[in-house]
C-alpha cells in the first residue's frame, strides 16, 4: 500500500487513482494524521501531494520530520517537493513569475524516476515557489528554462521529488514516472485489484459494524447498488435497505432493483410511494418546484419508514469521491438544485456513517461492482437524476405522460444498446415535451406529443457534447417509437452541447 499524504492540493485523489491504475493500492491521508497512519498501515512508500501554500509561511501544512527519517521511499510532488527541500536543509524561494502549463523539461534518464524516458519531456507545471538550493545528499535530475530544479533525488535515502504534476495527463509521461516510482523505487508488486479492494472494504465494514444494524437508502443507481452489494456481502441480515419507489423511474427499473436485492439476505423494503409523489406533484410545472417537492417527499417517506424501524447504529451512503469534492465547492451558482439522498441524516437516528466508496471515482465503482458480481444491468446503469422522470416530462406530470415517456425511453435505450453504443454514450434518454403538433397516421390527422431524444458524451457532466449517433440508429429509434408508442407523432434530436444547454431539459 502507498499512502498519499494530503497537503491540500487539487489533484490528490487523482494521484491516488494513478497509483491504483498501476495495480498498487493507495489511499489519501491528511498530513496531520500522516505519522499515525504510517505506523499503523505500514505502507511501502509515500507520496507527498501538492498544495496551495508556501512552505515558509508559519501557518502552512508541514510534515513531521520523523517521517523523512523512517527509511520509506518518498515521492514529493510540487509543494511536497518543496517541503522535502525545506525540511532536509535546502532552500525554497519565490520566483518573480509563475511557471504554468505545458513546459519543456530536460530529465536525466539515469534517475530511476525517468528510467526508459527520453531526455526531453513535456511536463505540466503550476507553481511560483521553487527549490533554489538542494538539500545535502540530493542531486538535480530534471530542469526547465525557468526552474533549475524541476526534479531531485537522493538515491541512498530513496527520496525523489518532482516540481511538475506527473499525475495529470498533460505531463506526457506522467504515468511512466509514477510507475517507475512504484516499481523501481518502492518495489511494488503491482498485483492489487478491485477484488482486494472489495475484501478489504468488507473486512473494514465487519470490524466497524460487528453485529449492529446498518440502514441504507437504496436508489437503484450505480453507487447505492454497489454499496448495497458490498454491505450485504459483509454483514448480511444486519443490513436494512429502504428503496423508495417514487413511481418516477424508468421502465422496469423498480422491479429490477427489487429482483437484484430481495433474496440476498438483507432486510429489503420497497416502499411503493407513487401515489404520494404524484399527488404532491399535481398541477406543478416549475422545474425547481418539482425538485423541491420530490426532495421533501422523499425525506418524509423515509422518515415514515425509519420510524417503523427505530434507531439504527449506522447509516450507509454510496457517496463517491466526486460527491465529496462537489459538496465542498461552496460558491458555485445554483443552476439546478440537485437532489439526492444528501438530506437524509437529519431524519434518521444513527450514530455513525459508513461510506465505503468515498475514495473511488465512478469508473472504479463500476469495476468494483463487476468484481463483486453485481448484476451488469445495475453496474452499467447510466446516471439518473434523483427527481427521475419528473424532470423529463415537461410541464405538468400525469401518469399517462409518464407511461408514454417510459415506453419511448425504453425503445431509445434498447436501440442504443443494440447498436453497441451503450458504454460510449454517457447519458441518453427521452424527454416528453409539452408541445403537440399535427401529424398524419394512415388516413387520419393526429394531434400528439413531440418527443425529444437527448444523448451526450461527457467525462464529468459539468460540460457535455451532444452524441453523434449515426442517422441509421436515430431512424430506427424514430420509426419504432412512433409505431409502438401511442400519442407521439414527432421526434426531434437535441443537438446542443452543455453549455449553453444543460443535459436535462428541466
Ligand atoms: P444538468 O442537467 O445540470 O445535469 O446538465 C448534469 C447531471 O446531473 C443530473 N441531474 C440531477 N441529478 N438530481 C440528481 O440527482 C437532480 O435534481 C439532477 N438534475 C440533473 C443529470 O441527469 C446529469 O447527469
């Protein structure tokens, strides 16, 4: 295991992920807990992350000097490098100009870090401070035009450091540099995988929970489903899952969730709350209002169920790493008030939280889901908004409109899967617009709904590009929907990206 010591940089989790991609387990530890964690976890190496501070500022995060004397291999990145320099007798100074972006860097391939690489490299720089004088026992192994020490090493002590960000893709050989550190400096075996993660996570859950009770709100999305599977494998009947079926899911989805979990040994409760939700949504057309009502009602239903169960010891949540960052991002303007289960803890009486997926990125959660044998239908489910189809039926929501949308959406998804595009398009769905138009079917005039198809590719859902679905696939979808679904006589394909549009229509 590698411990990534966190000094507040923005790429810390990315570093961890890069290490895991090389089949070596890694975990982030806040710098204040570093010494304890090292003693307890016995890692084979450490990585010091970047950070926004300046090492000479008294308030800046610092490293316990004992850590540098433990004989462990260390890789310092950016601020992490400057900390090593400062603590081992070198000097760090402020430069008069910031070095930022892709930078030509000359490296020494004789260093284990750059083994196998060309002398000239492109790296990603983002710093003002730099190491001016090396600490004793170190030598310079990379430099740029404006940064004399872009990397340094002390072979004897196994301490290496880079000023640039090897973890970001803009550093052309960042993966190799990290791999060199892991394999050639730390002698990592590189045989870790998601099965090991699952076993370790289960062990940790068992240790924490003992024979106490854990409550999980299951939405049927990827994260909560993987979380449920992991928990049930670990603690079986001590897991209580409440699945609130608000009647706003896609076709068959509620049954699929029930099917996947009802006989697994957990205490599975499906709450059929469709009528409650529809009643409260009656006559409501404003998107934000819809979200608000659904969020509130969700909590009420959960509260009612929770009351029947009584106090539990733990509340589990399928929080994943991007959620952790997102909830920390305070000032961003509210474009849409995203509803998910974040509001739950206040209504449940519990002592502690369990969040086994907190360190993982979405694709890692999927790998984990596959490793623990979760139904591929659930593993590969595309993201689905908490308010469900309520924000994909424009205007007032009725059962009839929901049924039309469900059938149309199902056909769209079916054809995308048949075309083999379901893993490449990140989100795709149908939207039932409030627009009716004139059509002709056989000898008759029709006056029916316009359906919009939406499909996007994106890596983070913050920006997105509309998916270039081949005309033939779109044609098949269109023909099938107008033939198989009543009350739709016109289909349009949404060709706007985000921004300026958002992914959902409401
Ligand atoms: P937008 O429409 O803002 O969507 O571009 C970005 C991503 O967020 C999802 N989304 C939601 N998820 N509650 C959720 O849990 C919501 O209220 C909500 N609104 C949008 C959307 O499906 C897309 O993946």
